[in-house]
C-alpha cells in the first residue's frame, strides 16, 4: 500500500526488499496507534499499550537482521524506558536516542540552517519538535509576523493555537479550539496540585475532555489524550501525566481564567478549587486575550471570585 501511495512500481519490490534484508524500515508514530478500552480500565494501561504495539513487534520479528529499523515517536507515550522496550519488542541491539531541549545557541544555529535569518525572540520555545513543526508549516513566520518584539503572552497564545491545530488534524475527531480548551482545563486541574504542574491521573484527562466537549471521548480522542502536547510522564506515578514546559502550562492555565471573565458564573466553582496562582506569563496571557473587555467586566468577575472564595 505504501508503494502504491508513493507511485513505486512494481509495488511488490518494496516487500521483497524488506523480506530480503535490503531495506531500512522507518516505523514512525507509535504514539498514534490506538490503545482502545483504557477509559474503563485505566489501571491496566500498560497491558493495553502493549497489545496496541503488536504491529511494530511483528515488523521487528519478521525483519532480517541485516536490515535496519528506526522507530520514532514521543517518549512520554510510555511510562518508562523498560515499558518502551518491552512494548516495542526491542532487544539489546537497539539504541534509544532522544533529543533534549536546545540551548539558545543551538536554537539560533538550527533556525539558520533551515533558512531563518531574522531575529529570534527570547520567549521562543527550545523544544526541537515544536521548532521544526513551526518551520515546516510556516507558522514561525506567522507567529513572528508582527516582528521579534512580539510579547511572550501574544507569542505563546499563538503557539498554543498552532500546536492544538496540528494535534487535532491527526484524526482526533475534534477541532483545534476544542483541544485547546481541553488542555486549558487540564491546566486548571494542575493548579489544584501543590506544584501547579500535576500529576494528572488518566481519569482527570478523560474528565477534562468530557467537561469541555459534553460527551465521553471516543477511540480516536482517547489516542489523542494519551499523547497530549506538553504533557509527560509523572515521576513516581507511571499512569499520571504532568506539564513538562512551564511556559506552555501557564498559557494553558490562563484559559479558564479568560473564560471566567467572559462568564463569571459558569466557571466559578471550578476556579474556587485552585491552590496555585498564575505567574507573570499566565497573567499576561489573560490580559492579552481580554484587552478588549470593559472595566465593568473585570469588576463583575472579581466580585464573583470573591464570593466563591477562590483565586484567579
């Protein structure tokens, strides 16, 4: 099927090359394979993920030793390195490679190598995957269209939109704005934790989706919830997730506060539970998104928050 899609004829040549050990196989996107049924069996997530990786394990088992195999995906899809190796069927001959965040100099070099010769703002994220996506899709130019003097609040607001649109396009069954609201709801849930970053249990992921969308996630949405952007494995809790980027987390946390300003009664109970306030970036994102509001809107929201006994 792949041969037909890329126009390679005869199509069977690719299969024969693989079977003979003359092909290097790239298996990309294990984090996009469906792990069905985990919403009702969150305690068995590891077993469910193992079953969902059967196709990759078969590729490895049926490949000739002289052929190369590269498997790519998001490391935080699995709870640990041992689970990754077991689920994918990796033995000692495989090497696990990962890319850490770029330094400021590496960000500059990487962008210049890809033709970006303009200035680079201080707030630009240093995660290689996000930077490469922004470049390939032309979103870097879009985000910086107002110049490198673009504020961190407006820049991160645009970046979160771009990331959510990208994730929603991968057969998620929901649009990017809805996905952003789900991540924002998780940001509010993270504010209930002492460190403001998590951990968030599998059921909290599901409940956030249900609260925002009004219905439980289907199979495609469940796959997306397992690899939400900006969330990684929580240390000491295999099944939980935490926000791994402080700036992205603060941008997400600002979402429900903005919604509260729009309707001071709808989200009052939700915000009354938070124990961690927003930092400067979170406050600035709220201010940026609500810049067109009247003074009366802010007064009504503050009075409602005071009656609820919570913090914004």
